[in-house]
C-alpha cells in the first residue's frame, strides 16, 4: 500500500501510474543489496467467509473516493489527495504488474490460494 501513496490521486481518478511499481522495485533493490534473498507472498482469491468484510471495505473505499472528489471540486487539494490515498484498492492487476518485475529479476514469489497472511501461519 505504501507504494501507492505517491500516486493516490492518479489511482483514485482511474489514471495509469507506475509510481507504485517504481517504489516497490526500489525497495526490492535495497533488500537485495543488503544481502537478503526475498520471497514475496501475494493474496490470492478473496475468502468466501469474509465476503461481508470485503464488501464493507469496498464501501469505505468508495466513500473516500467520493469525499476526495468533493474536496477536489471545492479546491481542497491536500484533503482530496489524502482521501484518494485512503480510498486506494490494491488490485490483482497491480500485484500482477509487480510480479512481472519479480519475474524479470528472477525473484521467488507465491500467490496464495486465498489471503496471504492466513496462508503463512
């Protein structure tokens, strides 16, 4: 998520941005240069039992997107950007773009069947 903060407005407006990929790639290079061999684990499919939670999160993100658009129209650019950032949804397509970077660098990665953190336990 942190990588997407730099382009929250672009993502919030549905514009293309690679800033989050560049952020993650830079962090990846730092880890490699420190001698660490990384293995990335990505979320897979949403858990069916968490459907209500995911719907609530989506609603919250939509609320932030609407709030951001309202702030933008009112000329409150700083507040708009903050709301766009809060409304960011890291999509499978975004993860896929970073996976392409990992493939190029021959870095190991795993796509968990469901939520990555639950699979790592």
